[in-house]
C-alpha cells in the first residue's frame, strides 16, 4: 500500500514529479516577469495590485491545467466542458489588460507542455514591447461646458469661435425656452494656446450677462477605480 501511494505521488500521467515541479517553477518565474511588466507599464494610470497578482496566478493555473491534460484528448475535452460553465464578469478597465491575460494563458500553456524556449523567448519579446508601448498615453481632451441665456447664444458661440476658431468641436447643444448649454471638445494643445492671451476663455465668457456657469473638464480614456 505504501509503495502504491509513493508511486502515485511520483507519477502524474507521463510526467515525473521533477518535471511537474520544473513546469510550475518556470511558470512562476515568467509569471513574475509579467507582474513586473504590468507594474511598469500601468504605473500612474489604472494600476491594480489585485489584477496584477491574478496574472501570476493565472499563469501558474494554466500551466497546471496543461500538465494535467498532457496528450489526453478525452481529458482535454472534459476540461473544456468544465471551464465553459464558468462565466467571468470582471470589467476590463484598460484594453492592454486583455493582452496581459492572453500573455499569461499562452505562457501557462507553453510551460504546461514543457516548451520553455517558446515561453522564454516570446515573453522576452513581449516584455520589451509592452515596456516601450506602455509609455504611450492617451491624449487628454478638454471639454468646455457653458450654460447661459438662450438669447445670448450667438454671443457665446462668437466668443468661443474667436478663441479657438474651427478647432473647437461642438459636441452637444442643449436648449430650453430660457437657456442654452454647449459642450465643446478641445485638444489639450488647442486649449493651452488660449492661456497666452490676456483674458482667459472663462473671463471672456463671464462677460456675457446672466451666464450660469463655465466648466472645464479634462477627459481621457483611462478609467480609474
């Protein structure tokens, strides 16, 4: 009985205990490389510690699954069927996160089938690419929101045109019987040009009688939380 238990522990399908440990060990090492890459490329934007830890765990778990499946077609079909009932509803805050998820899965598959060369070289290339492209940030956009009397709509539009000309993109114009609200979209460069003028855009707009408010909102595609 004792010998049977030892044999069961030493063998898992066609893989030895040492091979299993090696597969998972390489998955852990590359998983931490992915952790470092995600930390560097997302620092200061939408970095999530929990998601980053999940990337390491996903790499290891995928390697475990592939180690169990091996070349067993029946077992692989059963595993696919079992995993298909699981629904993941975690919102992806950054489109780059999808690439990291695929990266961890592919590395886990490679380590699970003992293809360390593909996992290592591929991860090194992706690491460098993500490190460089991770420095690229979305351009910030400025939303200029103005609300005032409806009978002064031409005056408001004239002031905005004077400051920004055709570079102010009108997105929304809401009107009631008494008031009008504008939402203009500006690039950060266009907005900064008016800062050189003696009077700011807000000073010029507030010269309109009975103006309700002028709001300036910085907007980009980064989602925090």
